[in-house]
C-alpha cells in the first residue's frame, strides 16, 4: 500500500556522510529476469543472512525485474574494501509528472513498473543487508548515487520505509514525501491472553466493532457454517486471484476510481508473483464462505512470522447489517491464530477497519533524496510558500475567532 501524501514534505540539506574507506557501489542494468538469475545466488545468500525480509525475497525481486520494462531496473551492489558483498538493492527508473509540468527522473528502491503510477511499492522497504551493516551500506549507496556511475536521476525514492531509515539519509538533501502507520493484530499477544478462535477474537474487540461483527456473523451463519478456505494448489490460487480481481475492480469502477489492478502491469506482476512464490509458501489466496455463499476473498503475503493483507474482493450486499469485509478479516485473523504466526499485518494506511480490528504498528515514511536541480528547488520554494500562507491563514482565522468570542 502507498502512503498518502501529507504536508510533511520539508527538505533538509547537509553534507553527505562518508562511507567506510574502500566501500563502493556498483550499478548493473538488469535487462530481464534472466539477468537477475545471474546474481540470484548472492541475493539469496544475503537475504538469508539478513533475516529473510519478506519483500526482499528472491521470488519478489525476480518478479519485480521480470515485470518491469526491459532495462528499467538496475542492481546496486555495495561491497567493502575486501570486495565482499555487504548490501544489495533494486533501483527502478520511472519519470514522475508533477504539478507545473515538472518531470522528475526517479530511481525507486525495490520498486519498478511501467510508469510512476503503475509500480508495485513494497513495505518495510530497505536495502538488503545485515542489520549491523545498514549505516555504512546506506552511506556507500548515497555516495555511489552522487558519484556519476548510477543511471541518470533527480530523486532517489524509498517508499514505505521503516522510520529508522530517516537518520541514515538525514545528511543528504531529503524530501519527506509521506508518513503514516502500519496496523497489526498481535497474534502472539492474543494467544497469551487466551484468544485462540473466532469467538474469542471478536470478544477481544471494541464494543461497536464487536456488536457489528456478531450480528454480521449471525446473519451469515443462516446460510451455513463459516469457513476460511485457503487455496491448496497454484491453479486454485490463480483462479481465486482472478475472481478476487473481478470483485475488486467492480467495486472501484462503481466509485469511478481506479483500483489496485487497474493497470495491466500490476495485474501481470501479481499473477507472475503467485506463479513464482506459491510453491515457497509466500502467498495466500483465500475465500471466506458461509455454506455455499461467498463472503469475501483475500490475497495475503505470508511467511513463517507474519501474514500481510494486501488486497480483498467482496461481493456487494444490500443489507447494511452484513459486513463482508470485517467478517472476512475476522475469519482470516482466527485462521492465523492457529497458524503459529506472530503478526497479522494490515499494512500502512488510515482505513477505519484497520484501527477497529488491530492496533498501531511501527511508523512508516516515504523519503526522496534529491539531486541539486533547479526545478526541484523551485518546487521546494513553492511548497514552503504554500505552507507559510496556510499558517498565516490559520493565524488570521484564530484571531478573528478570539475577537468574536470576546
């Protein structure tokens, strides 16, 4: 999910940090997925050493390269003075059109696509490296970007990164694009409190959510017992995903807005990822049903530690007492309470259901390191002027309010 932009886009500028002596970054264009295969063994080894972060899995990285326009993804490899690989990342080249006819050439970390608005952003977005290596790896990457050997760029963008990233890039010219919070269900904590099934999970929720869910569940149960049915084969997963996509896009078309899969590139990315990742147990495509009645479908990213909700599709209901989304998510949480996973992750976003069903997780930021460009400087000045005008307007309104009340 992408963070919504807010008025947090201040720009800070200071000298760049120096990487350790002998550390450097090599940039290599990857024409297609077969080019990624040539570095796949190194990627897989570092991924395991780094604790196997989900969105940097070899399956995800290979799909990212294969689904992008040929030649638009570059591998950044950071090595130390001995030539040992200490960090890896993918840089997707896109052009973002901004207000005032400004075209900004971006290199997006671990994010690629056919256009700036047709990429697949990840969460927990970082460079692939061991935790102890993170500061020098970032310093080496930033030095490499400034060194002239990287593809042409105006902004280097890290979307949906953990907040700990900001201090690592704080010594560069940084534009904070957005900030937000991930929402989670702490499955491990619930188990410790004796929550282990649908009824006890619903009972643990707030009064209003609890009442809505119990009524919805009771009404659905008139059609039969509730089940959370997970695809058991890749073919079932693909068929379930296509059925989900149809429901998802129908909803957004009815609202005259584009859905997540409105771009052909995005649809092809996810179908290719299901093909690549299903056998590794990294995706879950599921349907919630009451007897023979469909309640909803979910597409989740999973590993041993967490299940991450990415997308859902829900048939419309005429009875507003029925809550297909809440009911499906509650069934998913109940399913994963028995899976041994520690977290059910709703990911970043401010949708109301996330706060109703879970709690705040860690802070997430999206930042852009900017090259010295006249257009970006003018844009920054315009943003600063707009914020100044907004503050002045609010001040005048408060003065008038105080004068009226006195």
